[in-house]
């Protein structure tokens, strides 16, 4: 009995301990697809990123019209928006490697096989009022149901959905801002007012505003940049102390991230 109790205690400590992720700055953008020829956001692309030893792998999540959480990047598939499609419509054609588009549940199940690679969930914004907020709640509930909270972080660009998520989860939530244009909400002062501590801007915004990087770092912010594919830019941002770099070339970034 004594040995049994000692074993049970040890297992309890192990189950409650914090995850140990690969110690590098590399986030694979939609999995490791470009270097491998695998479809973006496929289960195979996540596995490839994890097997490379990436700290994290990013995926994109949409909510279908019949309330299925699916992992896919583009807003449209077969000329129809995902948030206006049924699950059956979304998975009606297979990906190039023979996989169907995965659900988030399937993606998390796959991720559980690779506990040293963090899952970075990008919450895509629906054009249908209220649907993004509903998706946020559904994702949070699923992550909790699958006991996977400690292994995920979130990316978000729609501020009303952020307001919902921050009341539900204490996991890191990074603000994406916009891609091609700057908006007032991306400024360090606005970020502080919203309560963001995590930033994930396209690298062009950091290059155009080097003072932002200094300000964010002084305030203890956590910085990511996407999509960082060139060696010179990779080295530049690593030297500036960025916490993550999201890239289409994770194996190459791993080779210089020493």
C-alpha cells in the first residue's frame, strides 16, 4: 500500500507539472508545410513541425455554419466562405495528401502525441455578427474538455472576441493587429489600455516602428513576428530579443536559432 501511495503521489506531481516545450523561438506557420510539401494546417504538417523540434506550431480555426470547429486558413473553400458552409461541405474534398480538413478536436488529439510543441490557435474572424464570439467560447470549452489548456496559446485580431476570451482563459492571447495597414489599436499606448501583454504583428510593422519594439520590451511585453522567412530578418529579430518568430521555414530557423 505504501509503495502504491508513493507511485500515485509521483504520478499526481507529474500530471500537475508545467509542460516542457522545445527550447527555441520557432513557431511553424500552419505547420511545417513549405519545406515538406505537405498541405498547410494538415495533421501531417503539425507532426512534421513537432518532429523537427519546433517550440510551437500555429493553426487557423473557423466555425462552420453548423457549429463545427475546423482547421483551415483561407476564408473560402470551393468559392464559399467557411463560416457560411456546413461541415460536410468543408470536408467534401480531400487535401492534397489525402487527409480531410481536420476538426480542432482532431488537431488537439494529434497534438497530444507531441507534448513538447505548443499549439498556437489563430482564431479567424467571421463576417457573421456574433459568430466569432461564439467560436471563442466553443474553442475554450473544447480545450478545457480535452484538458489541454497548458499546451495552447491564442492569436486574435477581433477585439470584441478578445474581450470574451480574456474573461474565460488565463492562457496567453496575442494581438495580431492588421497585415497591410496600421490602426490606432496597434500602438503601444492602445495595447496597454486593452491589457495585451502578447503581440504578434507582421514584421513590417516592427521594421517601420523600431521604437515600438523598445517600448513593448520595456513594458515586459512578449513579442512575436510573422511571417519571417529570410535569414537576415531572422537574425535581426533574434538579436532584438523577440520571443517567437513565426516562419514558413522552421527547419532553417532552427538551424540558426542557437
